């Protein structure tokens, strides 16, 4: 009975790997599964599988905002070169205290 159920379920249960790369160039992967619900490709899985993707999107926004702030300092005509350099170094130092996801993929 169990082997019949396993054979049936294995046709609809598939693995999903989440692969991440961080700002410090470290990588991380996790393994989960999903179940195919119908012929249209609808699936069901645990909600926490998508937490890393939501974090990735937030980190991309933070990285983009950080780059905009650096460009703003660089293009500020009221600052001397050394002032720009100091402000940018300070900004980068604060920014680099948090590890952020820079690449995210589902396999």
C-alpha cells in the first residue's frame, strides 16, 4: 500500500533548489519540494520557500539606493574631492555591515 502511494506521489512531487550568492561572495543553497496540482502547471509548496526571494528583492532595492546615494555625493559640486571620498567611505562602511543577497535562483 505504501509503495503504491509513493509511486503515485513521486509522479507529482518535485525538488526545488534555492541558490543564493551574498555580497561577501559566500553562497548558500537549500532544498525543498513542491507538488504539481494540475496539467496547467499549478504547484503548491511551503510559503517560507519564497522568503529568500522577497529578501533578495529588498536587498536589490537597498543596493540600488546605495549606488544612487554614492553617485549623488560624487556629483555634488559643493564638496571637495577629499570630502567626497570621506563621505563615500563612511557610507560604504555603514552599508557593508549587513550581508545582502546579490544573486538568487530557483532550480
